[in-house]
C-alpha cells in the first residue's frame, strides 16, 4: 500500500511542476499578484501534500526503495506536459520513460 503512496507523491510533484510552469509562463512580476495566482497556489498545495504523504510513506518503506519511485516524475511530467503544455513527446522521451519504468521494477523486485 505504501508503494502506492510513493506513486501518488510522484504524481502530486509532477502536477505541482506543471502548475509552476504554467505560472511562470504568465510572466507576472508584481509581488502581490504573484501570491494570488491559482497556478502558484495549487502547485504549492500539491507539493505540500506530497511532502506530507512522503513522510508517511517513509515510515513504512525503505528509503532507497521509496526514492527510486521519484524517477516516475519524468514519466508523469512527460504526459502532463503533453496534455497541458502542448509539448511534444518524441521517441527518445518514450524510450527514456520505458527505461525508467524497467529500472524501477528491477530495483524494487
């Protein structure tokens, strides 16, 4: 069950990264306006929730096994950037993501 929490943490971190990217693309520079942007707020919320969940998961999972799951960020960010940022996923990224999945499976089995 706590390995599933590690995957959820990777998903939350990836969503947070995409929110921060969308915030950065807006180019806001006025300080009070920065704090009221929903991309910044939601990105921070996803990151904060991920931190809390990771602390819970680390209580039950070996440290090295848990952090191998953080490599899933690359996979999730590739998919989310395709959907929300309209970025391309080329063949190299697909191969890289497959290698990451294979590496996580080998490392944890």
